[in-house]
């Protein structure tokens, strides 16, 4: 086998990999069907519609986790089977796709594409880097600032990381004698890239798709519309505290090498000079982003819904003649996440109408929640239960889609304050990631080769434990002070 032509060997390796992937998907499909059947028989206390809706939902979650089919195919199949089995009417089974939040997510993806394709994101980053000091710490501090700023401009952690990581690695390369990969300095630079580029977004309604998805579920099930300014008031401070503590912990986990003493600004200055003067496309992108952020930040005064502002701004970005995104760039937008979001909202609708969501809430929360508890304690318990529930549900969007409707339905059916605990379930879906596969943006960084699996688990677990401590303490302090719990 070792004597085979390299091209033939590579082709054989590809064939073996495809065969292994196919086997895994077949096993996952069989496991998903078996799980659905078990759920059907174990759904004591549910009617036939409820048991079927729950069985189909759990089957779909397994298919999503193991990517047996593309996420958008599974999403459409789920709605189709809701109708085919009589679990929901056609209007209910496809209701999520007409929800305004789905179009909000589409608009948010347009923003990310505009920031990346126009180059305004990189210009902002390079401009800030020029004002850093000459030490490694000061340059990493600028990257943190860039990540916090971009959290207001782009809705997806992966997009922010793609903007930040080349600059972070460029900075690390200034200090490291040789290849950056395998060094603590490289690992630390990438750790700060992840924490600054991804986790700040948890405290902003439009910072990540899960927040927008959760807001849509709350509106659908509780009839409460979440304002952009409310979200940042509730979660901004705890998120900033969590992220800054996590950055300190990352510095202890991956202390830079002894010879990393001073930095040079030539790289940042050269990157800035290479950008040239600001183009008309960059100016338009910056103007539209400023207008959008201004309208979001003042929504309490003008009462325009966040999704309405987002769609209007997306139209500006895509407008022929004075827009930012070309037709070819628009085609690169990840539409599957839009379809997945519609399916997630549909799950909330169907599980709510069939009584499944309330039933799940009682099963998961009934043993811990008592009506005489304070709302702060209820929120803390809900958060911790969500942490445990997130582990088998794997990815944050899946966890939010499955657990958040159950929490909302449970508290609403018990006539208990539902908004605070429901929001805490979203935050548990946002922040929990013990393993790389639980956080898609981190997988993107891990694929670049700077982290081993062991390093990844160390960083993510450390961040998660910090987040749990800060969020639980916040249930009894900050959230109480701002009137959420």
C-alpha cells in the first residue's frame, strides 16, 4: 500500500473517508428513527398528536446533530411530516417560515456579507491596531476592542472571527521566532480572537443568530417583543464581565513564551497602508451600518421593530446602483440558516399547540421549580437545567430550538413569570460549550490548525465554567436590579 502512486493513494483515502462518512450517517439515521419510536411509546401523558410531534422533533434533532441531510432539507421534511402525520395543520407546520424573525436573520446575514465584502470591517480593525502600544498585551487589547466593536456590526461569530484572526496571527508572528503554530503565543492570539470575536455577541440582540431566534420564539409563544436596547441592558454587563475574565483565564492557560517581550506596529501600519483610501463602497457600508445601529439603539423612542429596521437596511445594502453587495456576493449568503430558523420557530409553534412544550417543561423543570420560589432562583435553576440539556442537544441553535419553547410553555402554563427564565434558557444555549462541536465559530478556528482537541476543550470548558458562575450570580444581582428577574 505504501508503494502506491501518491495520486492513487490520495484517491483511495478519499473513497475510504466517503465510505466512513456514509456509514456514520446511516447509523445516525437508524438511531434517529429508533429514538423517534421510543419517544412515541414513552410520551406518557401526551395525546397522539403530541407524541407524534415530539417523536418527529427528536428525530429531526438527531439528523441535525449528525448532519445526515443538509439542515435545510431536514427542516422542510420536518414541517412536511408534521402535516402528513396530522400533528399540525399546514399553516402551523410552515408558520415559522413566514415569521418576521426569519427575515430579520436573513437581513443580519446580509450585514455580515456587506462588512466582509466591502472591506469596512478590516479597515476598522487595522485603523484601531495603528493606535496600539508596542507591547503584546496592548495589541491583544486592541483585538479585544475590535471584537467588541464588530459585535455591533455583524451578526455571526464566524464572520467576526474571519475578520479578526488574520490580524491576531500577524501580531503573534511579530514576536514568535519561527512558525506560530504550536506556540503558546499563537494559541493565546487565537483564544483571544475567539473570545473577543464571538462571545461579546451574546450580549447584543443582533450579535448572534441564536439571540434573534430566541427573541422570535418568545414573541411567538409569549407575545412579548424584545427590543434591541432591552437586550443589551439585560445581558451586556454580564457578557462583558464573562468575556474579560475568560480572556484572563486564557492568558493563564497559554502564557506567551518568555521571548515575547515587545511588539512592532509595522505590520498593522503596512496592512492599513495596503488598504488605500476609503472606497465609495466602504463609505456606503459604514453609513448604512451607522444608520442601522442608530435606529436600533433608539427603538424605545420611535418604536420601529428591530426586524423592520434590519430588512430596510438589508434592502439598502443590496440596492442596485447605491448598494454594497453585488448579485454574485448575495448568492454566497448561507440561506440554510434562514430555513433552519424557520423550522426552529415552527417547532415552538407545533410543540406549544400540541401541549408537548408544557409537558417537556414539567419533565425537566417540575422536579426543581416550586411556585413559592423567587423569580431569581427560578431563573438560575432554568439556566442550570439548560446547561445540562444543551450537552446532548450539541449545537447552540439546536439547543435553543428544542429547550426554549419548552421553558416558555412550562412557566406560562403554571402562570409563573415566564420572560426571565425563558431568556435564561437562551443564555444557556449561547454560552455553554464544553466541546468544540458545541460552538460552530470555534470549529472554524480549530480547523486552521492552531488548537489541538485537548487545547480546545481546555479553553471552551474554562469559558463555560466562568459563564455559569457569572450568569448564576447575575440571576440574584444584575438581572434583579434591571428588572428582568
